[in-house]
C-alpha cells in the first residue's frame, strides 16, 4: 500500500504541473489585466505597476518566474488585495472554509447515511417517500434561496441565531451556513445510500446472514459496508469542492473564506490569486482522490494496489 | 413419531407487475429427526420458495399463509426477532450460489463467528477458535490459515464448505440445502455430497434437499416429495417412488434422464474437421513492464477429428479448456496448430477468406438467455446469418426460410415475430439452434447447449439434436460437463483436464472401462455407475 501511495504522489507532480501551465496561459488569454480600471491609470503609473509586478517581461519569462516561485512555495503577491500575499489570503481564509466544509461533509454523511439506510429498510413506505422527497427538495432548491429563508426565519423572526458573520468561529454562527452547505450533500448521500443499500439488502450474502438469524444491527453493518463504496467515490471530489469554500454561502453569510476568491480573482484579473486558487483546488482534488482509492482498498479486500 | 419440521397448507404469493403470482399452492411436508428428505421439481415448481417461506426469507413482495411448525412451535407470523431464535441455530440453510453467498468484505473467520456469537453466546475470541474447528470439520485444508482468508481467495467448493460450516455452527436440527451443488463441478459436487452425508451421520440432523437432480435424490434421500406448479404431486419413500412412480409427472421426470445411444457412423464418412496439436495460451498480469507475466496454457496440444454424422463429446470440468478448444477449432480464438475444415487449412486464412466458410461451421452456446439479442425478434435473430451469407435474398424469401427453420426445430413458425423474452429457456435454445441450422452447416460446435435447462427440456433438445444430425449428416463437437447427456449423444469421448487430453475413446469403452482415475472420478460423480461403497 505504501509504495502505491508514494507512486501516486509522485505521479501527481506532472498532473499538477500541467494544470498550472494550462491555467497560467488561459487566464492571460482573457482580455484586460489586473490594473485596467474603469478610469484608466496614468501611463507612467501603469508602467511602474507593470514593472513592479514583472508584467513587463515576456510571457514565457513570466511563466518561468511563476513556476520557479511556486517551486519555492511562493504564491506571489495579490494584484488586487494590494497589501497581501496569496499565502496570507489563504492562511486567513482557508481555516474558515475548511471548518464550514468539513462540518457540512460530516453532517451530510451522518444524516444522509442514516436517512438513506432507514429508507432502504422501509422501501416504499411513508418514511421512504419522505426521504426521497427531501432528497429531491435538497437538490432542486438552490442555496441562494435556502440561505435567505433560513436567515429570515431563524435570524430575524425567531432571533435564535445570528444572520451572518464569522464571529471567530462561534458555534451559533456556524449553524446556518453549515446547514445550507450540507443540504444538497445530504440529499445526494441519502439517495446514493438508499439505492445501494436496497441493492445490498437483496444480495445473496445478506440472505445468508438473515438465514442465520443474526440481529438487525449485524445485517445493517454488513450491508452498509458494501453500500458505502459508491458513496466513497462520490465523496472524494465532493469533499474537495466543499473544503475549498462556496462563493454563494460565504457571500450571503458574510464569511471570510476562500470561496469568494475564485470569483473575485477571475473578475479582477488577479493573476496570482487565480493561479493560487487553481493550485489549491487541484491539490485538494488529487489528495482526496488518493484518499478515496486508499479507503476503497481498506473497505474492499478484493481491491489491491501493487 | 412427531416430525421435527412440519409444513401444512403452505401458500406463497408474490405481487408482481403482471398481477399475483401464486408460487406455492397448499404444500404439506414433514421432516422427521435425522431423516433426509428431497424436494424435487423443475424450475418454477415452488420448491425453493416453500423453504424460503419456512425460513422467513421471502422477497419483500412475497406473502405467506399456512403453517410451519418446528417441534410444535408455529414459525409463520413470527416477528423477525422471535424467528431469529430458530434461524441459524435450530434451522439453517445453505444455498445454490456459493460464489456470492459469503460477504466478500469480511474474513471467513469473522463470518463463521457471527452465528456462534449471536446464538451460542461465545465471545469473539472463543468463536474464532471454534471457527477453525468448524473449518476442519468440513475438511477445508489448512483451517488455521484459511480462517483469515477472504471469500475471493477460496474456490467455489471451499466456499460451499464454509457455508456448510456456518450452517452447522450451532448444531442445528434441520439443514435445508437448496441446490447446494448445482453451481459446482461434478467431482466437487460429489465431495460436498459425501461431506453432507458424513456430517449427518455424525451430528444426527435432518436434511432437506431441494434439487432438480434425480441422481442426488436417488442416492441420498430417505423420502421424496415431487413438486410441480406449486403443489406436491407425489411423495413417498425414495426407493418405492423410483421403482413405481404413480404420478405421470414423476414418471416423466424419471424418464427424462437422457437415454439411448447413437448409431455408429460408417468409417467411410468424410472427415469434416481435423485438428492437430491445437494450442491456446493466455497471458495474464501486466505484461507492459515485463514483471508479473503469467502464461496459462488453456489448450495444450489437443487433436480432434470429426467425421460427417459423427459426434465427438468433449468433457471436463470448468477450466479444463474444453470451451476454448471449441472456439479454437472454429478460429474464434487465436491458436496455433493445424485445423483442417473439409479440405481447407483454416490457420493461414484471413478474416475475409474465412467468412464464406463460416456458414458451414456454426456454434451454439450454453446460455439461452444471454446469447439472443433482446431487441430483435426471433425471426430476425434466426435469419441474421442469411444477411451476410445470402445478401441477395428478398425479405419475403428470408421470412419463408425463417418459418422453415422454425419448423425444423419444432417451434411454431407463427412465433417468429415475438421477442426472445417471450420464450421459455428450452424454446430459446431451439431458436439458437435454428439460427445455426438455417445456414445448412456441416459442423456445429455445441458448447454446453443443455446445461442451463431442466432435465425434461434437456431430453427434448437432445432428441432434436440427434434428429437434425441424422437428417443432415452433421458433424458435432459436443462440449459438456454432463456425462449423462454426452453418453446419449456422442460416438467418441475426449476427456480433458488442464488443457490436455487425459483419455479418449468410444462412448461404450469410456463408460464401461475407463482407464484413467480422473475419468472414473467423473463417471462416479455423475452417478452413472453404481455408487461406490465407502
């Protein structure tokens, strides 16, 4: 297993390099630059800025400079948030996004998994229909609708929870954004677990357990272990997406995460910020896909990586 | 004597998309202590569902009425928790599918411990120690190591032994065995059956055998129930039942054992297929980096000669290379050696050059469900070959030929516009045969054409094949693991094992005086010879 993990990590390097290269030139193809404001800057100022940020060099030169810096772990300065480096922006934002995303993921797995399992055991009952209905609801109502409704009900009418803000990560401030983030994931996990549990409960080896008169919790444990496999492969990319923040949720609840940098970086042609977020997401995706593969082998003994 | 298990007026119904399916219609079965009872019937007779209902294992759309009593205690209507006091401890069951009946994600030892912990009150550690003993009891080699293995690391026969060990873990009163050996090779079948009989002698439990195999019934069962369409049509002591079957259906079942011998072929008949030193090698593992490359010699220097009107039976267990040989002589599989069909050497021919020859060498496969396209009508399936080989035919002419082919395999020609799923297994196999016959072949390779069918249907297909052969002077290569069918059809028999020919000879000679131990084992396992006293 260890050689497999090492090999996968090594093979991630060219992938990452390719992503960086493509993203670097792609954002440069977009018209405009980081200093094109509505009122054009004076030519002299512009020239100085371009020199300071090394934008006066040729494109291949800039590329080599960027890759060189990246290899030293330097994401460079932000072009838009002038007083910050990209590393500083991530250092302050990433813990916020990861806390929210991690909690949302945990909630989604626990609640979605439970609902899906219960629904599978009571297939075609009222409980089952309720879970399937909730699943459809969670997937179809967009988060920019759910979030304000929750803010109005729990923040303004009942006044139980704050409407927004990070507040140093206070539990009360986390509740609403985590619910909004988790809702669609609960829906997906519940539906997937329900479908694969129904399949698992019909399988021959579960019939064997039933014929042996084993208690329900044993049957559930065995069925669930087989049924989580498809969910695990879904959760890899989903976790990468959740942990790197959500633009909508962070904007609505006024949270200082990294999610909004995706949009702001691209709109403001903040080249280093765009590159930083690309690298960040790519690393998360690569790491979580590796985790999924490792988890797969842990759950299913027939999967062996040599 | 009061029975251990007593089934009275059992009814099972399933809600299906097409309405209510009445699978079991008032069945009475008694099982006495230490007795072996066989429940015999063809697929769809309700024999399995009767026992599934008794164990509370019906599918979610099934309902049950009637009474199942274990030592006087009513089981029908019990909540699962109450039923679990009996299931797995007093009443246990093993199933037809040893490959899928164990959980692939848990170690053998963990699975074996489950019933010990749940019913026997053992600790996890005690249960694991007992699991090793149980594996030893069912004669799994090296039990101390196997207890840590996962199911995919065991063979089918070993998995069935593990299933038996799980069923016996709590010393049950009744073991229900639902076609326990059907999915296994014949020699493995025989060993599993011997094991069950031996364990029964030692542990004194009752066994209920659900089976379609009359050979097993005759040899093992004290009493037999014959089921058909959800009802018991006849029951009685096995010996008496076989000696004087009262019900026509029982007579038909007993009679359905393939019988008769084939008339010999004139030695002057022309040789249709002459294959010499056929070899097929498979490579496994990642050959790219040249590290873990394994070579499997699936067929290792086999000769095969078939004359017009002659049948050569190729027998052997799964993995013996018999199917690969069949494909190799038709050049459906890359192989080395020499294969002459009529007067042409097939080996150097390109695809295009082979095509005109292909119509005279056809193949029929085992699976009558998988080998017919579900989206084409039976008529289209049967005439598809004509599109390639006689493209000039008009649609009307093709349809006429389809009707003719249907009649030839004794199917109602009006059914040619229906789709495969509307036909039974036997009818589908007839369609597959018609598809081969419409091209007027000289050589037909039949790969287990009767193995997926009920005995009574098998008999009809055997008769059909025999009849077609006499009428058209066909040469057959008949690949099968079923010696009873081969004996009824073949002139010569080739016994294969691990890609090589172990023994070959006339049918009579092979069955009367087999020279090799392996051949003797195959014959004994098929219950064709008198049971060997042990």
